[in-house]
C-alpha cells in the first residue's frame, strides 16, 4: 500500500503532463519529452509539473490516513493538533518548493548553455561575414589600363585561412597557412626581381616560369577570380610546362597580377590583426625597379619572346639597351 501511494502519484502526474505537453512538442519521442528541453519554457517540462504536483498529492494522500480519526476544529488546540499529526504530510508538501527550484535551476542552466552555444555560432559566422566585407570595402582597384581587380573574396577562403568549428566561437588564424602564403609571395617577388636582372634569355625564361608557377598557385588558392580570368585571357602556354600559362604578356601585366595577389595576402594579415609589417614587403624598391625596366627595350624583347611563344633559349635580335 505504501509503495503504491509513493509510486502512483509520480506515474499519474508524469504521464498526464507528458500527454498534454506532447501536443506542443510533437517532434520529440517520449524519452525526450521527459527530459528538460531548453528550447521550451518550464510550462512545457513534465519534470517541472511532477516536482510541483507530486508533493501536493503526497500531502493529500498521507494526510488522508493521518486525519482519518479526526474532525475539523478551527480552534487553537485544533490547529496545534493538526500540526502535530500532519508532520509527515506537511514535510512532503514542503518538498514542492525545493524540487521546483531545482528543476528551474537545471532548466535555466541548460538555456544558458544553449545561449552561449548560439552566441559562439553567431560569432563564428559574423567573423566570416566581416572577413568578406573587409575585402569588399577595398572596392575595385585599377592597376593599369588592362587590369582591374574588384576584391571580392570567396567566403570559402575563410575556412582555408582560419581554423575552428562554429561551436567554438571566433576562429583563429592559421599561422602556418599565412606563413606559407607569405613565403610564396616573397618567392614570387624574388623571381620577379630575378627576371628584371636576368643577363640572358634562358635565365629570364627560367625565372619567369617559376614566377608564373608561384603566382598561379596563389591566384588559385585565394580564388582571385579577376586575376584568374585575366591570365586565361592574356596568358599563353609556357614552353614545356603543359597547361601552365604566362601571367599576361608584358612586364606590366606580371607586376599588376603580383601586386593584386600581394594585396589579397596583406588584407588577410591585416584582418587577422598581425599588421602589414609582418610581411616585410618593400614595395617602393620593387616599383622603382619595374619602372626602370618598363622603358628598357631589350627587356621588353626578352619578355615578348616568351609571351609570344618564342624560343626561350635564344636571345632576341635586338639585344642592346636604348
């Protein structure tokens, strides 16, 4: 009898409240219904109603047996006797408040955890959105008459440059990737400088080929669509390099694409808060060197010999500076 008196209220209240709440939480099975769900309020939690109603039923059930031989007496002796004989029922009734408070606290904790998780997701996607917006605010940049870059970064590049799941909040910069990109930009610069100082056509062709490899890798990795479209339109196949194409057809083209790619890497570094000085690029010196070579006729012929599918092992007919 005692076991029935203890167990039945829990079963009755639990099943009744779950059946009513099931109409609201239709997508959940019965096991999930009896679990605390932070997506719903306390009034949609069967455990909350069990914590409130069961102690009341215990109070009435055990009180029935405690009060069986008594009549109602609204006098001072009657109240004292009521308190004396109702010690157990009142004690069971008193469980309602702490149990309800416990369920409320657990539910609140789950809601707080869910909100923190949601905030982390929002921070992650906000970071990705701001990354794309950082490039967009640069706007179209005209490098020369032939080439203009719009600086529209592919959002997928964010996953290449930053690591961390959405559940972890703001992602962190992948220093190894940035380090590799920086080294490749510096390598492309060194190849460009090697082209500008090449003593003969074979040396120039070797440096230019390596320069094109570095630039095309960076263009494809960063998905610089404007540069890729430009190379596909103006570039020509390099001798003995399969499908590898030249970065345009002139020194101006090569320098423009290099500067564009460099700007993409600089923007990523600046967005991550490292600062441009981390790249250690000396643009003024390279700009002056390129300007000198743009007016050099011999260098122009060296360049056109490759860009026009000439024999890279032969020196052009015009070989003296002017």
